[in-house]
């Protein structure tokens, strides 16, 4: 199993889920994205995939969903895809375009520009990412944010791998970053098997056990 993080984060966002997955008998690895260019992020995931055997469940959270749809194309060891509150653009679409389809995201009002990069206002990180997080956990998540290159979310994707592989989608029903309505629409057009979770945008942080169970179930169903 290979795990891909989203914007304003790194592979450590999956740590709690990894611990739960290991308890369930899995040996997952997390890719580290540079968040400087979409092509570089795709290449990073492909390098990570080259280090694991087959079959692999490739999972993406948030922006990571766009990355896995591209990275899995032609990767022979990927047997299925899993999306956690993730973007799933179709060919020619971008994360940015999808984000404008429905109201409800708090990202535009709390994103801060720092030169050529952005981050989420630390005082509002928990509110945007996962309102159910404790104030301490939200502060920790805010403190370790990875700056994201402006325009990264505007990259358009090619033919996504979800057209050819089994897909599973975990909808976060209290998401304030990627509206649940958009998540359900993306999952439906993918033909994904859908599970819903009562959480904000980052169930990796707030509901790691449930996320691990979802990924375990995706493995059992599709690999």
C-alpha cells in the first residue's frame, strides 16, 4: 500500500493511519511530495511505487487524489485506487477547476500568500482541515505545514487511471475544504465504491482507525 498526502502537508500526515494499518497486517509506505510542480509530484509517487511489490493499493488524500490518478497510469503494480476526501479530476481538468464547482470551501478565505508559496493561516488550520481535532492537534498540524507553490492546483491531468482500475472513495461529510457534494459527484463519475465518514477534511488526523479500516477494506475488495 502506498499513501499520498495533500497540499500544505507531507507524508507524516499519514503516520496515525500507518500505525493502524500496521496493526491490521499491512506494511504501507508514504510518498513525499515536493509541492513545487505537479509533474515532480507524480514522479515522486512513481519512485515510491517502484520500491513496493504488487499488487498495490495507491491511496491519495486531497490534492493527492489528482496525483495518484496520473501516477498510477502505466504502473503495473497498482491494482486499485483509494481516495480520501480527495480530488479526482478527469482528463483536462485541474484541482483548481473542481474546487470552484461548489461553494463551501473555507480555503480561499484562510489561505495566506508568502512570496511564491501559500499556507493555511495557522490560527484557522483546525477549522479548515478538521474541526473535530483538539486545539493542540490542530496547532501541531498548523506548525508543520509544508509551503505549496502557487498555481500547483491549476495543472491539468491526462487520462486518469481510475478509468481503468477499481476505485474506492471515502467521503468526509463535514469537510470544509473539499465540499462533500463535490466529493460525491467525483466518486459517482468514477464508479467508485463509496464509504462516508463523519469528519472534516483530514480524517487521517482525526479518525485514523476508520481511515485504516476503509483502506483495509479496499485492499480486500480489489486486490
